[in-house]
């Protein structure tokens, strides 16, 4: 059985183009069970109803930003251990440190490529096979 075929990933970004780039990169890696949300609030509602195995979220979004979403995910029992990767156009030390202190599993600076995304995912959950 191939793990990546069963991995359910939620992509959260308020920009349609960014969501599509991330979803295309995941598909290129062989991850096809992808759901998406347009903002943190929508993502939280979806995760409460149908949890995914991993979340890849933009940082800067309306309603709930990526760190607020991550914090909410961590406080809900069924999703508290869900791996969480933050994407941002800014990679300043303060933001990266804040994300790490809140328990974000990985932090990527946009734009991303499939190999970078693969490395980030594998650093969090192990080798994709």
C-alpha cells in the first residue's frame, strides 16, 4: 500500500491561484486526496466535520490567519496532533519563531516548488512512498 495515495491534505489559502499551485504540486507528488478552504474560518469548520491528515495553510488570510487556525486546530481534541505547515510570502525571523513557538511543524516561504513541498512534508510525516 502506498502511503501518499491515502494521505488527506487540506490546503488553506485565500488566493485561488496559490491554492491551485499548492494543489498541483501535491498532485505532482502523487497526493490526490486534497480538500481546500478559502480562509481559516472555513478550514476550521471543515476540519471539525471531516478531519484531514495534514494542513498546509497560508499565514496571511482574513477571518483567521494561519497561526490562529493552527492554534484552534491544536485545541480541538480530534485534530490536536494534525501536522501543520505554514506558507508565507514573508520569512522574517520573528514570524518563523512565533510559528515554531505555537507548534507549527514546518514553515515555507512562497513561492514553493514540488521538491521543496515534498521535503517539507517528509520532514513532518516521514517518507512519501
